[in-house]
C-alpha cells in the first residue's frame, strides 16, 4: 500500500478528472526520410513512427504470395525513461511489437501488395505510461501518411484502477503505484477492439467499466488522429 493522496476534490494528482485523457498532440509527416511518419503525444509520453513500404521483403523466405507482411518494431530510446534504458530489443519490446502488429493489421489492405513488406518503426522518445498506445496512434498516422490503403485508423488508449477508483489514461505515480492498467486498440468503423491487455486483478463489473472508459478514450484519440492528417493536407494546399 501507498500513502500517496491520488484524489482530491474530484481531481487527480495532475488535475485531471477521472475520465479525462492527458493533453494530446498529433502530427503527420514529421520525418523527411521515411515514406510516411507520425507523431503522437499523451502528456509526457511521446512516440514517433516511420513507415517504409510496400517494399521488397528481406529475408526473402518471409515473402507471402497472397499479401504484404506487416512488421511493427517498437523501441524505447535510452533517454526515454528515468533510468537509462539499455538499447536493443528485450522481451517487453518484442511483445509490444507483436501486439502492435496484430492491432493494426485488420485495417490494412495487405492483399493489394503480395510479396512485399510494410515496415513500421516506432520510437518512444519519452515514456510516462501508455507508450504502446501512443506507439499505435503514431503508427496509424504514419501508415495513412505513407499512402498505404487503409479501411480505417486504429486508435488506442488505456484506462485503469488507482487506489480503488477507475480512471482514464493513467500516468506518472498512478502508473507505478496503480492497481490495474488496461490498454485497448480500437477500429472505429467496425466497432472492433484489436488489442486488449490487462495487468492486475479486478471484478467483472469493474473490468466492464474500465474497458468502456478505455474505448471512449480511444474514440477521442481517433478524432485527434484524423485532424492531424487533415491538417497536413491543408498545409500542403496553402503552400
Ligand atoms: N518503463 C520504464 N522502463 C522500462 C519499461 C517501462 O521506465 O524498461 C515505464 C515507462 O514509463 C512505461 C511504463 O513503465 O510507459 C509502463 O510500462 P508498460 O510495460 O506497462 O507499458 P506501457 O504502459 O508503456 O504501454
């Protein structure tokens, strides 16, 4: 148990209400050298994604004659955490790369590009919880920015339980001292959840509340992602 005071006068440590996301910021086309790129920020969590492809597959034996292969690689920069993060893949980043790939795959028309790969590199520049959600959000923007045919964007957010209360988008001390964290990725046009993970224990009723809150958060993220893409093209017209 902890003696931190998580709630005061209906507000959280950082001043948010229980169902409020951290301030969001999103941009499309932030990298010059990738085919498409995206930036997404939830408070102090910042992700950048770069997309290459559809392109020739290396190693060749991974080629699929029926469709493109999607490979998402999640990585945390050494300077992204309070303690220096050892560079290179570890168990956690391999897991997040896999679930990110699975979360995004359903929205892509992979069948249009057989024998190719679409590679998405996600870099967490600054980490303060929900980095996998921020990474998915940046990756979706980057794929759209690369002109990859998509059925929809995938939007992601997490909700959880802190000191007995159900809250949206846990961060800071809520993350390190919280009880439950439940990230979801959401495919809005089909009302489909493409990622659902949870650590900690809750009752089924609480699970439903946390889940609904996370999906509602993802719906707000979706609006921010769409705006980022529209803004990029608005700027291009003006130029
Ligand atoms: N974290 C860290 N070092 C690590 C892994 C995680 O400092 O090597 C922190 C980071 O702030 C991250 C948080 O712990 O956002 C929660 O990590 P988790 O594995 O739950 O994934 P996330 O919530 O970032 O998707």
